[in-house]
């Protein structure tokens, strides 16, 4: 044998029953040889056998010539805890190669026999962590090291074997490799871990535990274990936080064969106040982790995921932020025209692109309804529904925040549920009287916070909203803009319920009907007398030029027997102010209203006393009567003109009561009160110096006594329509009692004592007139001449009434020095009162000491309702029994008139209802 013999560079053992190693290490015991010190021409073979104590486990084997290694094949694994070793000897050939001869030549007891222990122990990883940062894969491995064992670690990239790292002391190591993300599943990364003992301890001897061995150090290797490395992470698709639990969903990476057992983990990381991570077991599709609601939005969290192959943890996925906040102050507004609700809210989710966690994310909002299709991906802090909410149906909304980056979404908790406003009132009426719009609606159930009305002028909503408090069922408001006759008005009403996010659904737009009313002549007419007129339509209110008026007269006994109104009846003047005609057959209500009364624009003249209009009035009634109109028909026409024709204040008393101050008379018409003040004669006893004669005292004379009121009303008897002084007497005198006329002599008459005395046959008529003498009788004596008394005249028709006079022999009077006052019944602040005709609004306010400035101011709180009589301006088929028009003192600042009068000098008419704030 030569002096430079080959050496043994290592002995490795690989369990024959374990899977193959990534480095293709053969199973069994492999002896590696080092021929670096031998001549090239040396011919050596290696002969080796495996021993366990004195027992031969594997019979001797002979290698090939100058072998690199020799493997002894094992039928079964070596038992750990038993001493196994190999015996080796290099044999230099001098002849031909014959394995049997060579093996037979070896003496196993020779001193040249090399005995090397076989390491039957195994070394397992306790943990591995794979991290990928950019293009670098960092692998950290830990194991339970038992000195003098160390670890032999080899990492294999797909298709390549890495460098081997050997350590004899550390229990872990971290290795770094170049890494590129695969585009398709390649062979996996693997690591092989084997126990190792140096074959020859390096100097000094013994070698220290912290010695680092190079891969070329002759070593004894135990059986190795191959681990598959997880180099990819799950792809998180969504993260959701509900206020107590975080859930994440992901797509798992492809798992190579041999990677069992596979497990998944969810990592919840607090990124504020120091980074801390908690790990929770998960599945291949996702996982959950508890997370109480943070106390502050400054407390931030992220979620990531990883896959583990056994004890080796894969790289974490990209961190996805957890949205821990939501929204608050959800407010609802509902379009008053379309009824579409718009929701707005405040974002308190904590989403902020300046926070690194949200870099690259876009924020959107999600709306979930108690009833309805959810809305996702809404940008901005408001959302308008596309359809109306269902009226009066309970519905709620909750809003959450979603942040999106590519295919990844993270959603925060839903806000507290907020009840939506779905209440819808029932609007009953909407009227405009030229000044105010009046609404009424049905009372709503539930806790109402208030109501809001919206006015639309020609389809455009007014900029002003009008509100009514809870408990209201009506609302009056003045439009914020000037209303013209061509404008179309509609109104909607909304209710806001307690606890709702905002107002509910508006009512369907209701047309605002114009409320006919009485109006006063406008400010600026400083040279004219105060005038009151009716405006049955908005066009009539806003007209710039006088226009004619057409009234529909109710059905009744207009024409006397044998007469017809085949031709219109006109006032016999050139202007023909008044025209009575049959209702055109085209009018659907011609049966209910067989005649019309037209009053042309001449009636708008505002002179104090319009003599031409008054003359046309009397001539027209006379002409109508001549044409066959009955007394009842005349009374209806009189009432229609009195209640609907524009009149100066002074004229209202003439057309309603026939008051003619110039001629000293007034008519008695239904609705008036005839107040009689009887005068008793008072005698004060006294005597002068002649006791036989009674002294005449200046204290003797007529004095007043308790007044007696007679309600003037109509009745019908065999003669037709009549006017009476007492409803009971009118019926009683229909045949039950006959009344004798007052005794009369030439030039004088006895007079009557009571209203019953007026029912003598010649005095029962449809028309009455009261004449007032130019001079009242003295209180000491009275005259029995009717012309010297306040006397009454009766007439069978209007023409005859016009021909009566104060001195007519057929007139009568109340006996003595009775004073007659003509009165009317009105209602003041809810209480009925009898007031003389001519009493004005000012007079009533004077009683209460509440007379306001009479001109130039805008007056509120004063309400006067005036009946309009039997006539209709529209020919309606139905009407309210108590229909009346409001007299507007609030339409504009109180007018200023050049006559020294004010709007409050308007005389009251019977049936007026006057209300003023106390």
C-alpha cells in the first residue's frame, strides 16, 4: 500500500422507508471517500460492512475502483438507541478486480480497519417561518438541538439545490434566497434537515459547542427529513367587521403534494401604540377573530392570512385594513315635488388615505334597508333613492363603509338602524283667499313632531317652507311671492314623526282653490270713497280693469202666473248695468239656477253715492217686475245685488236695507230686526197756589220703556211670498185671527200697539218701508198724524213701494211717541249681538277699546265673515249652509281714503261674524 492512502470524508444514513430526499441521497448507509491525496495511478477499492455490536447487519460490500462512495443497502431502518457502525478498509489492487477475492482478503481485526459510527437519530423542525419581501425569500428554522448533535440544513429552490448551512450550536437559522413570484404552480421549495456530528473534531479538541462547521467538514449524517416550504399566501378578497368580530375571506394558494398537514391562520394586527399581532386558526376559505369595538378611531387594525405546512408558517398576505368606524347623523330629506328621499350622513369610519393602512384604497358606502334592495358602492356621503318609499310602511336604513383596492374590499360595521320617514298625511283642503293659503288635514296617529307645507307656483316650489306644530290640523300662511291671476298653485304637506330620520312623504300635490272673498279698494285711491267688492276668482281679485259680474239665481217662483222671461230684462239705461236672463241651456246646472244676473263694469265706479247706479238699480227692479218677476224674485235679486255688487261703504246700507238718508226712509227686509221703543207718558203730581187745579209740571211727558225687538222674516200664505214681523204671528194670522185696521179719521190715524196689529189684511204685504219724519215730536205731546211719526208703509210690489211716501193715508205707526230703530243681528267673538244698522267695525272695536291704527298698517288678528246669500257665482250643485266670504282687512296695508274714512268704517250687515284677538 502507498503512503498516501485515501480517507473517509463522511458517513451518512438514510432511512430506507422514508421518502426520498431532495438531494437524491440514497437509502441505507453511504460511505464517502476522499482520494485527493492519492496519486492518480493509485488503484483502490473500498470494502465495508455494517455492524451492530458484534453482529454483522450488512455483509461486506466492495466498491468499484477508486470509488467516490459506497452504499450499504438496508432491508429495514436502523433502531435508534442501538450502537451501529461501519467497518471500512481501502484495498489497493495489484491484480485484476475481483470483488469476492477482494472481500475475502480483508481481515476485520486488522489495525487498518476504520470504524465509524452510524447516526441513527433523526432531527425534526420545531418551527419554520417563511417571509417574502420583494424578491427575497427569508427562511427561519428552529429545532431542538442536543449537543454534540447539530443540524445539516439544505434548502432547495424549484429545480436548484441551494448551499448547505451547517451549525453545531444554534437551535435556529435564517437563510435568504432570491425569489420571484411564480406565474404558474412550479415544483415547491423544500428544505432537508439532518442530524450531524463532525467525523474528526477540529482543533482544539474537543470542539466547542459554538463552532461553525463548513459544508466540507467530514461529518457523520443521520437520516434526513424533507419539508415542503409554503412560499405563497392566500389572496384576501374581503374583510368585514361587525363591531365585535372580524371575518375575512380569501382564495387559498395551490398546495403541492407532500405538503401535509396544511393549515391556515388569520393574523389580526394592531398597528397603533406598538404593533401587536394575534393569530387565529382559519380554514382554506377564510377565518374570524374577535375584536371588541375600539374606544377610539386612533386604534387601528389590519388583517392578513397565511398557509402553514406542518410546523412551517408561510408568508403573510398583504395586510388589509379593518374599518372599525361607521357613520352617524343619518338625516333624510324628501323632495316635496317627486317624493324621492335623499339620505345624508357623517363619515366617522376612520377611513383616511393619509393613513398608510388605506394607501391605494377608495372609499364607498353601503345602504341596507329594512325593506328594499341594498345599495352598494355609493360614493359620497349622500344617496337619493330612485323610487318613493312606501307610504306609512315601517322602513329603516343602516349605512356601512367599504374601502376597495383592486379586488380587495374591507367593510366596517353597520351604523345603528335609523327609521325612515314614510308617514304621509291626508290633506283635506287647500284654499287661497288672496292673502293667506289655508290648509286642513286629517289628524295623524303617532308622535308627530310637526308639519311642513310647500307651495308650488306654476310647478316651482317656493323657497320658503311653512310649518305647523305637532297636534295641528290646519295651517294658514302668506305666500312669499306675489300671486297673479294666471298662476297655478298647488301645495304639498309633510309630517315628521318622532324618531324618524326626517320628514315623510309629501301628499300628492293638491290644487289650491281660490277662496272667494270680499276685498277693499286698494291703497292709492285717495280721491275715492272706500269700496268693498267680491272676488269669486283669483282673476277677479287681480284684474286691472273693471269687469262684469255674472251671478246664478237659485230656482224658485220667479215669474207670476201667465208670465215668462222670454227676453232678457235690462235696466232701462244706455249702459244697461243690470241684466236678468235665462241661464243658457248649455249650463249643466240650468235647472238649479234657471236665471242669471249680470252686473257690468259700470258698477265699479267708486264715487261716494253713485246716482246713476242707484237709478239703474230701481229702474231695473221695476222693469223686472213689469216683465213678471214676483216679489220673491225681486227679493232674491235685491239680495244678490246687495251681497255681490261692488259698493261704497255708504251704499252697502242702501242696497241691503234700502236706507235713503236724503229721503228719510229704509226698507224692512228679511233678516233685519225692528226695534220698537215704546214711550209711556209720565205724570209727576204737583199743585200750585190754587189747590182746585192740577199744576202742569215740566217733568211730565213721554219717556222710554223697555225695547221690543221684532225679527223680520219671510213666510208664504195663500197670497204668496210675504214679509212678516214675527214668525209665530205670521203663521197665526194666516186665518186663525182677523186683525182690524187702526181707526182713522181725516188726516190722522190711531196707530198700532204691537206687531200683531200690523197683520190687518191691507197691511200684510211683501214689501215694507219705514219713514222717518224730518222732526221728532216733542216729548210733552204727540201727533196722531202718521207723517209726524216714524211710520210704516206696506206695498204689494216693488213698484208700489217706490211710490209710497211718509204722508200716505195707508201708513201706520206705533202709538204714542214710539221710537223705531232698525237693527241687525251679528256675532262678535262668538256671541250674538243686536246692533243698529250703520254700526261699523270701528264701533265694535271701540266697545272693547281695541281700535288699531286705521290706515297704512298691515292689520292681522281681525276676521270678518260675511254671508253671500242665496246667489252663487259658479252655479255649483252643492253648497254649505253657512257659506260666507271673508272680508280681507289683511290683504294689504289698510287703505288710505281721501274721504276721511278708513277700512274699519265698513258697516256691518246682518249675519256678519266678527272676531278679533283679545
